[in-house]
């Protein structure tokens, strides 16, 4: 049965004017920055902040510099498995390449979200500290204004025909011209092409299949939906400074996690995440909730007193998944102590250095009643070696 597909619009060109170094992606960045600035002015008027225009412009300027530097550096360091920028470091900041004795404009291609986020946080925090402005409040205001700009950034990705999604047979799947083809003789490729109504010629070697327009998914979710939640729902309901910025980080993470299921992984950067195997995860979670508010020392004394094997494990510095008691330096193991029972499930340890370092984090988190989230983080990070 044919599901149909959408051909990539031929009238869309990454260059605004063919032959000139003006691209839609760069224009979308300018639109995003302008919208964020205007919304920030609205937030300042709501809070009656007596900050002069020059200070706000400087804050915004340094925030943009942080976005560009952080996003560019992380992009060329992490998203370049070929090592091209290590061999040509000047191309990190120089938008020209020498070919045949002549300079050719290629632009600065590649920005990483998490790098831009870290760069912006550092730049804004340092500037606020220097001007004695409350960091948390300004982070909240900027966080509520930022997501709308993502909409235009992802539209720029779509116009460039990059960051497309996985192969699909849904009727709104798009055939991107620059997406890699698949061997036409592969049975699964022929089946997907038939479901989408894509014809394969008798002499055709590769077939370009329809893919999820994940850029547009992200434009709607990371941009419009997240902005609507922060601006219209949470903006005037934040109980204390820092809540809106935290809600932004959580919201973006949830949306990005969901969209990644239909987005094509970057070549050479995909890796499996394996959760730690335990005998009964429900018991582990129940024990965690039961003991979540007890301090580490009380748990070590009360819960493990007289339990064979468990107290010994704690004295050896191992990590208890029931309460996350990293009471000593952690040897990088899970002691799955379920409540008062003496069931113990050992798992292959990660590297000792990582175990010792994370134990300190876990110990600090456990004393603040946030053991369960740290359990999940630890389990995710504990990849098979």
C-alpha cells in the first residue's frame, strides 16, 4: 500500500541570492537574536527593572558571543570525526578555503546546541557578576525568551536540507536531495520505497528514501510549544528565581530526547546506552522511595546493621542502589540492596576512576534527597566497557 511522500521543494536554496555569501541559515540566526532581544525588553518592563539600554545591549552582545564561540568549538571538536579541523585549525574561524591557489568562501558551517548553551551561560553569568546583577533572575528572563528563536533556527536547518530524520513511510515523509541513498537491491529498502510510492528503476543502484522532517518537529516542539509553556503558563507563576531556567532545561531535554527517536544520528557519533541489569527494578525503586529522605550515615547505621554482606560492601566503599550510599570512595559497583532483604546483585564495574569521581557526586546528591535521579543518571552512564 502506498503511503506517499513529499519531494523536497526545488525552489528552496540555502543561499538567499545565488552566488552571494548570504544564506538563509545565517538570516534565521539574526531573526532569532532579534526576537529574543525584543521579548527580553518586554520581560524587563514587566519587572520594572531600572537597567539602562547600554547594559542590556552589552549583556546581549556577550551572550551572543558565548553562543557563537561555544557552539562553534563544540561542533568542530565533537561533530568532526574525520579530524578535518584538527588538521586545518584556521578554518574554525576563517570562512575561506584555498583551492587551486584561490580563496573560496565556504562560510562557518556547523553549530552545536549544547556548546552554544554552555557558552551563553558562562558569558551571561560572568557579565551579570561583573555588573552585580542577579544571575538567576536574568537567566530566568532570557530562558523564557529564547525558545521562540529555535523555531527559525530549525527552519534554517530544513532549508539547508541537513539534520534530517530517519527513514519512514509516513505520508509527510520528505525526500531530501542530499541524504545518503541505500542499495536498491536491499529487500528492506525496496519495501520502504514501495510503501512510500518511490519508484526504483531496473538499473538503479541507490535509492533515496523518504525521511522524517525532524527539523520541523523540533521547530514546533523546541520552539513554539516550549515557548508557549514558559511564556504563557510559567512566566508569572515562578515561586523563586531559577525556576524558569530550570524548567527550560528540563523542557528542552524532554523534547530533544523524544525527537531523537526519529532524527538520524550524526555519522560516527551514535552509541548504545545500556541500563544496569537488576533482578527486580520495581523493588529497587520502591526501596529508593522508602529511604529517599534519610541521610547517608543514618541509612548506613540503621538499614544495613546486621545484614549479611551489605555492611561489608559499604565498608569496602561500594555503592548501594537502594539508597545510593556512596559513604566512602566508590569502587564503581552497584549493591542492589532491596529494603531490608539481603539480596545482592553485582554488576560489571565501570572504570575505577569514573566510579571514584561519581561517588563523590552521588554522596552529595544523596544527602539532599535526590538519590533516585542520580540512580538513573548513574545507570545511564554505566556503559558496557
